[in-house]
C-alpha cells in the first residue's frame, strides 16, 4: 500500500499528457448523449444541429468562437461539473456520436487552414518545428508528421482512430462526413425519437475547398505525397474502409461492423505508445 503513493503522484503528473482526448468530448447537459469532436470533420455543423434539436429556443447566432467554447449547453472537459457528473453516472452508458472523414481531404484541410493560410495562431507551425518565416509546402508539412507519435500531435492532424480510442468504454456510433446529412438525421432520431423532424443546420466557417477534385489534384501531384498520407493515417484507412485512390475520396465507404473494427484498430494503434502503456499499467495498479 505504501508503494502506491509515488505512483499516485506520477499518475497525476502524466495523466494530462496521456489523456488529452477528453477535451474533444462534449456531453449533453441532460446526459442524453455525447459528441466526440474530430477536428476538420464538420464539427460546427454537427454541434449546431445537435443544439437546435436539443433546445427548441436555441439561438443559432452564436459566433464561431462561442460555438467552439460553449460551456452553457454542454458539459465539457474544462468544467468541474464533468467529473462530478461522470462519477454520479459511472454505471450509466451514455451513447457517444462522432463523424469521421476521408484522411486525404481531412489532412489537406488541416494543412490549408492551420499551416498554409494561417487562419489561427502560429502555434500549429511552431509545434511541428517548422519555420514561420518560410512558405511551408504540403510535403514538408507531411514530413513533419511522419516521425512524430500520433499521440503527440494536435488533434487537427491526429489520426481519427487515436481520438476515438479514448472513448471505447462508451457505446460509440460512427458516421461518415461524406454522407453527413444522412448520418446526422439518423443520430438525431436515435436520440430524440423516430418521429422527430431532424433539423440539420449547416455552418462551414473553415471551408478550404479540400474536398474538391481540382484542389486535391493540385496538392496530391505525386504518388510520393499520396503514400505519405497512406502511411501516416494507415489506421484510419483500415478502420473506416476509405479507398486509397484520390479520385474516390468523396465515396462513402460501405464498411460492415464499423464500430467493432474501429475498436480493434484503435486499440492496436494506441497501445503501441509507451506512455499509454504506462498509463494503462498505473490505472490497473491504482484502480483510478
């Protein structure tokens, strides 16, 4: 028992590093459902649609920043209420919904918004060790991702299987962004009842045109570039059944047993990392 104290301290220090993914999880204030945000996969549209169906009087004039940082309508990672609520509801299964996207278009969208167009802060460039003073090509950006552990990447560039893997203890339902309206309508009806007229509210503040064939052809000029993405996001291609061809990037995969397959791939992916192995060991040992 005495030996557990230093591990408690170590776990407290490591846990924020090991488990950054909880920041992507939003819980409905009434705990009817949760939404796992995967950046660059229509987060704004999905959040707005969920809120408009959850709260009839919801005001959709929220600014983009307010929508992203909203703690009024969601129980979020940054809220102390989240931990208290989960403790009270630890035996209840809360269905978690998420939407994935073709890795070719998702990583290109992340590159265009955060690196090429620099729509937000420079932190994304600095985090990857890239030079702020120079123009960074798509291939240079991909090269900076190749040798980095997925778990260390910002969630805009992180593998979707890694983000999802932290929520596997819940019932998670996965949809495809390539057929977003269909999946959103299905999600909303499964939460609020089949008789509900599902409201799908589109908002696209970060449009980069990355799903358009002309844009894809501009950035994916060589097989080498394509191969880099296939390697970096190999788990996503396998788990979600996305085609390896650029010209088929808009096609919706017909993956059977998507949730079970994703669990296997995601667990395999996440368990490779030594920090995660230590985290799991500490959780079993300390029962935290």
